[in-house]
C-alpha cells in the first residue's frame, strides 16, 4: 500500500472538500437499496478508507442515519451525496466510503466487484467481468462473475 498517495474531492458547489491519504481498502459498485435511494441512481460506486485516512474541510457535512450506526453524509448547500460511514469490523474499525464520482480524478480508482448484487434493479446490468457478491465485496458469498446473460435476476 502506498501510504503517500493523496487524492482530493468534494461536492458539486465546492462547499465541502476532502482529502484522502493512502490507498483505499476497497473500490466497488453497490446495488443495495439504501445506496440507490441515497443517490437516486441504479448503482453507486464507492471507495472505502479507514476513517483516519480521510479529512474534510469547508462546510460541515449534513448527515442522515440511514440505519443504526450508519451515517450517509451530503453537502447541506447543493445536496451532493458524499459518503457512507460506519463500522468496518474488527480489522478496519470506523470507515468512510466516498462516492467515486465526487473525487477530482476518479479514473485512478478501479472497481473490483459488485456488492449486494441480489438487490440490483432487475433490468439494470453492468457489462463487466467483475465478481458479483451477495453482500459486501470479499466478505460475503460470491454469486458469479460477469453479467446475467438474459438480463433477468
């Protein structure tokens, strides 16, 4: 892991900015209902970091507790969804997953899998060969590699 890597990002209006140091522990697409509702999109791509790797500046983020122990942050001015924040378990501790589209240069962060694949919208399929998981990537049963051939669940 390159601990010197720094990346920046923020909301649409620029009121909330962030900087991350080091490599993410995960970059994945999420199909869960909560992520989809938070973003108004059929799938969301997130980069996960330990809380100590992320620093915020500018305006205070708005937060919504979407489930016990899970906060979803957003810009209070423009409404840009910014994070999923919660407990990453014994190995990771508190984590911050940043929405990939809010990075200034998101191209360098490449997804490695699809999380909560069974919750996807049945008509939406991403045509890649990445693994699809029942829950969190690398922490739940692997369901398949690649898309469903007929577009149905």
